[in-house]
C-alpha cells in the first residue's frame, strides 16, 4: 500500500499535522521523499493548490537510525502494541477487510487508555484519555449486536473470529497497561502507595473492550504491619473494596 493511502487515512482521522516524528524505516524515508517531490511539483505549477500545500505542509523529523529508544514513550507504545498484536493474531489468515477492522479496533483500545486525572475534584471520576484529545470525550465501544438469522455461517464464523481476536488483544494489553501504571519502586525509599481522594484504575478481569474501571479512593485500611493494604474505591456505579496491588494511581493532568 502506497504512503498516499496511509496519509489520507491519517488526515481523515487526525487532521493535517504540523510535524510528524518517526523512525528511520525505509518506508518513512521514502514517504518523506515522495511528499517533498509532490510539493515541489505543486509549487512549479503555481496557483491556489500550491499556496495551500505550502501553508499546510508538514515536516518529517527523524530519530537516529537503529535507535528506537530515542522515540521514548511513543516508540515503547508502538513496540508493546505491535508485539501483542502479532501474538494475538498468530497464524490466523485475515482478509484485508478483517485486518482493517481489527486494526481499527486496536487503535480504539489504545486511544481509550486512561492517562491521568482531569481534576482534583473528589467527585470527578473521569480520566483523561487520548480520545479526549481526538474527539473531545472518551472512546467507547458499542455493545455487540445480535446478528440476523439470515447471516451465512461463513460470515458468522469470520465475525466471531475477528471479535475474539479483538477481545484477546484487549485482555492482554489492558493488563499490561495497568501494570505499567503501578509504581515499580525498588524499595529504595519509603513511599505512600495510595491515598484517599486519588483517582485509580482498578485491575479488573473480564471487562468489555475499552471499558476501564476507574474510581476515587474514599477509604484506606491498614494491615498488621502498619502499611495500607486495602482501599475502598467509589466508581460511578458503586463502591468496591480492593487490595492495593489491584489499583494503579493516575497522575493529575496538567
């Protein structure tokens, strides 16, 4: 697939960027050359299109070759998602439409992840996510609808297969993401693990895709060693009591 198709899909979802950071993979380097040549042709022709392209043109910024660690968080996120995606799909053979559907579902899962607390208000139980930056609110997955009886067995089997792959990716990736939010202090210094009023993500099994259990800590309970071992978490539905190792505290968004 040529870069032009990728760029159209990207711009349709995200708008025209001012700067694109990427690694030095040959497809990105080739895309950069392709876009520069296309812009040069427009400038030679003159007219309104050239003016628009000149004003709206965006810049490629490359990190050093074979140095993905220069990408920091975004490169680590790509690595994690790609690794889990390949493990999830395995040897399954998907059509182009099925692969596109699955990739879009994975994209929605990644963009639904909680990044931090929106405010310090104890009554505010919503977390900031990439979806807020893209569409102004959280990205929610619609409930699975029952298929009509007239759907062919082949289509039904393929639909179930893609849905199963999406759920499998969600279960694996959401567990890893919640784990990454939890502090991994090597016991070099004494720190408080949770506190009343903190917004947390609860590591809960069997949640539907893009559904995160998020709530505020309303009470903590100390163990025999004097450490906080259990906390009561108030969500939009009810209050749960969970062990602190099942909770990941979200930072307050700036």
